[in-house]
């Protein structure tokens, strides 16, 4: 449903597990809102990005500071009901995001 690119998958997974520890049900399973899980994964991706130079170092001239972009993007949507600005993530499955303020479903045209 969602994934991120990281330079260190082990550290990124440990980071996400630590961030979601309060929601762990057992082992590697969590009962958490998709949005919160996505936020934790985005934070891990920001902590452990992949320098674009690793992908093609000869063409890019070494390691460089340019980072490989993530596949999924997000948009900021204002709720028509309460006005709260919500960060809405693209996922690989369809979903109906809810406002973080009033809890009402946000529509595509919000």
C-alpha cells in the first residue's frame, strides 16, 4: 500500500517500529491509522535518504547531495467543513482520507 526508499532498510525499519511501538499488537504487527504509519515511514525516509549519486555515480559525478525522490507524493488539502489543512498521501490502493480536525471524509475536490 505504501513504501519508501532508504539507504539503510534495517535502521529505517527499527525507526518505524520505535515510532509505532505504542500501537504494536504482536511481533511486527501494529494497529494504527494508515496516515500515522505513513508519517512514520516518511520520517524514516527523511532520516535515511538515498543519495542520487549512488544510483549512477559516474553520470552524477560521485556521491553528491541530491537525494533520490520518493515514489509516493502528498498534497495539502483544506477541509471544507472545519478549514484544517491536511496532508494527504498517495497510496497504491484507493482510500478515503478523513480530516484530522473534524474527522469528516475529504473529497477529491477539497
